[in-house]
C-alpha cells in the first residue's frame, strides 16, 4: 500500500505540472496576478470533470445569479470544484502514506513464533491472533500474555477479590456450574495483581488440567465433580472449593485445536521467561501466527475516501437543489408580485415605471436568501436601459422566470404595451383574481403539510393516553 499512496501523491503533482498553463489568461482576468492563484489552471481543468453539459450549467447559473457574468461564474465554479477534488486526492493519499509509515505491520508477534514480555506486576495483555497451517486456519484467538511477576505484600481483600474473579471466570462458555458442557476457564492469575491461581483436580478425574472434559467417561445424565482453586499471593495461599456438574459434549477438530492452543498458552503463562513462545504444532500440524490489527491504514483511508465521495455527490446535486428552491420561491412570490403590480398600474403608472418602483422598494428577505423575482426584474430593466425593445424584454422576463404563471404575466404585459391603457384594468383585475386563488391554494397546501408533520406527535400522545388508561386496568385485574 505504501507504493500505491506514493504513486497517488506523485500523480497529483504531475497533474499540477501538466495543466499549469491551462486557460491561464482567463484566470488572470478574473483572479488577478497573485501568486496564490498559480495552481488555479490545474483546478480549472480538473473542475471541468463536474461540468459535462456547459450550456445547461450556464443556464442554471444564469437562473441562480441573473445579474452575474455567466462565463465568470462558470469558471469560478469549476475552479472551486477542481480545488476541492485535487485537495481531497492529496489528502487521502498523504493520509494513507503517513499511516503506512506510522502503523507497523509487525505488531507484538515476532518471527511468527514468540512475544516479548513486559514487566507490569503480573497484569495480562490480550492479543488477538490467528494460527495458520497447511490445512488449519483458526482466527480470533485471544492470547493473554502475562508480564513478569513482581514482589507483592499480603492483602486479605485481594484473596476475596481473587475468589470472586475465579468463580466468575471459571464457567467459560457454560451458563452455570450446575450444567457444564464446554471447557472450563482455568485462570492462572488475577488481573491487575501479581496473584497466581493453580488448580487441584484430585477430586475431579473427568476434568483435564486445560479445563476440558473427558467426554468419553461422562454419562448422559451427568456427574458431579469437585475442584479446588489455590490462590497464591505474597507467599500465602487460600483454597476455594468449587462443586460442578459436567455433561458430555461433542467438539469439532477446530474446537479441539482451539482448546489445545489455549492450554499451551496457559502453560506458557505459568513460567516467567523473557520470551512467550506460541505453539508451533497444533493437532499434529505445524502452524504460524499472525496478529489481528486494531487499526490499519487501509481502513482509515477507505473511510476518508468514502467521505470524499459522499461530499462530491452532495456538491454535484447542490445546483439542482438551488434551482428547486428558486422555483418554489418564484411561485410563492407570484401573488404578492401581482398585487403590487396591479396596485401601481391602477395608480396610473405604466408597466415599466411600475417595475422600477417595485425594484426600488423591494422587501427584505431573511439573511442569506435571494429575491429571485426582483433579480429578474432588475435584469429586465437593465436590458431596456441598454436599448432592448420593451416587448422583447418582457418576453425574456417570462422565459427566464420559467414558471407558467410568469410566462402568462409576460404575455399580458406585452399586450398592455401593444394596446396601450385600453383594457389594461380588466387584464390586471383578472390576473389579481387568479393570484388570489393561487395564494389560497398555497396556504391550503402549507396547512396540509403542517397537518402531516403533526401525525407522529399526535400518534405518540395517543399511545401515552392509551397506556395511562390500559395499564391501571390490567394492574387492577391482577390484584
């Protein structure tokens, strides 16, 4: 993986070098000559991957920013997208490169055979390992390695703690000591202390030193066995007598091998050598060991790459979401726009002057929102100020707004220009009546959506009321 991440970083630098002059003059005209823009040509070239249909993208940008320069907006958008994509590429591969250097592959197992002990007052360190052979493959074996034992002082409470720990751990995978079917867990020490545990099995001939059961001699009805746990600490001993009842069990070859490995590990823990040797022969077969790693560079980089992909998908659909918001706002603003227009034209202003008055006295929206209708009005007035005929400007107004109501309004405005003031009041009155109906429909739809959102809280309240009524009734029936 090291070479893969290195190749990724180098390929990113190659892209920066190859496209360092891509449309450089256009970028200078927009961003200027600052040195921090020297990578923008490469960002622009990379950002074109997000824009396959240039005409469609320009149309979307024109709808979102009517007063802006569409070409400049497109270039800025492509630079932003390319910058985000390239920085993400470098980030993912640099992260992978760093993690492959920092996270070592050797782990705690050396040469596939042994683990170096640490001196920590006899506490246990668990390593998840796997044993591999020609036909044997056992994963997730918990290898508990105890550090070098240290001198300790007598503590009576530690013996009580040790007894509690032994009674808790000895059951292993068994539900209780009254019904033992699986191997017992003969612990050899108590965590966080230097206390050791040995076992006396003289009264339990069917229980093996590794905790397994001699299943061939266990009757179907089960049999009782008594074992003793001897706790050693500070030169003193305490004996814990444990009574259990064993039943026969059937094991697979892998389960037998697993038990043999755990038994060998316990035997190794009884010693105090500098090297903890892992079993080399299991079930008559030679095995080698590997360690399951908690964290790997591959997993971390894969998670980072997944986050990058999610953000790319989100940014790709961002323009569509903005267009949808624009469309909803245009429909919502239509009735208010018509009412203002009817009011101003009724006061004696023509369409053009009415639009100028409405643009100068626009209402302020919430922070961060854009009044798209007013933006289109400004574009229309700017076109007429630059010499575009009034009829053509109104036609473009309806086409840019896109909604059928505004298209119909633009046709009415063109008729008013062609016919003059005659019949204008009737047309405006009809448009005002239609706007009132649209506004009424919008209010009704909004109330219906609000009612739908209240269904879940109402259902929760109904459940609470039902429980308040039913639970006392059931309790009284039990009494």
